[in-house]
C-alpha cells in the first residue's frame, strides 16, 4: 500500500478487530474486507462483506467491548468498522416533490427562534449550501436547550426525530465540538437512523427529503455537520411517541 506506515498499522488493527467481531458472532464465512481511504483515512467501508448479525449490532455488548478493548477500538470505531454507519440512501430520496425535495414546507413555529424563510430554503430548495457558520449560536438555542440530559432534534418539515444528543459525551463536549466546526455536530450514536440517511457524496438527509447537512468525518469517526434550521421542528403527537421510542432504542434503526 502506498500509504504512511502509521495509517497501515491503524487499518490492519481495525481489520483484525473486525475479523474477531465476525468470528465471535458465530458466522462461518465472509468475503474479503477491503479498507478504503475515506476522508477520515482508515475507516472501513465493508458493509457488503459483513454478516447480517454484525450489521444488526446483535453481538452482546460485553463481547463487543472486549473485542474493542483487545484491539484498542472505541465503540464508535467498532460500529464504523463493521460498516454499520452511515446508512447510505439512494439519490431518489431527494427527488422533486410537492415542495422542493419535500412534500411539505417547514413548520411555522420552529424552535429556538430559527428563521422560517431560511429554514425552508435550506431544507427544501438546496443540496449544497448551509446556514452561515455560527448561526446556531445567534439563536436562542444555548439559552433554552437542556444542559443536564438529552435533547431530541426533530425534522423541521415533518416533526420526525432525527438526532438525540448528547449521547456518549457531555453537553459541554457537544457544544465545544459544535462551536469548533461552526454547526451542530452529531456522532453515529446520536443519529436516529430510522429517519436519516447519507448519500454517497456525504450529504445528510431525512428519509422524507429534508436537506440536513453533510457527513464530514474526522479522526474520531463520522461527524454529521447539521444546520440547526433543519432540525428545529416540533414533534407531532405521532412523532413525539416515535422520538421517545428512539430514545429508548439508543438512536438505532428500529428496523434492525
């Protein structure tokens, strides 16, 4: 491989961890695992070669943790190495609909004082652009958001739950990372995968066609850089129950 020695070691270490994961899951065979040099240089993109039991995250947590400890892999790295995240969606999700890429416009009473016109333009008539860096800090978000627990972020169009954060870190860590990058930044375990997909170019979208932002991986793994105006919706009676269920599932895709 024409890659730095340190990167080779990381890729080999993660490949070994994935192999152990497959063996302990009780599967007898799998196709070759090929590391790909994604923007985070070293993550494994091997969803097609990983057995369904690994893809569904059905290994007992204790076993998965021991494998991770053995090879120096975090929980997030284990999931990324197994090809679980992000869940890739088809381009057809963002096809033309009744209101841009969505069936409905954004809600008129968005949370945290987010601007409705800006939200509608970014959510429904846009594929590449974003609210300006730091916009989320100019809203009421930091004044109103809960600091001592998790917050569910709902689709500004449909009211479906999309993210639950902070999860696996403190609120202070979430804010620090978001300020550093300029937009609210979520990790794999904070995504409600039943309602969120990533397209092959990294665009993050809701399953209903709302533009959310982009996946911009860093050394920690996948990082979903999201417009606050896209996730400032209010839950409906139906989606509130869905949000509660997603919270109990830990953000996993309920279909897995």
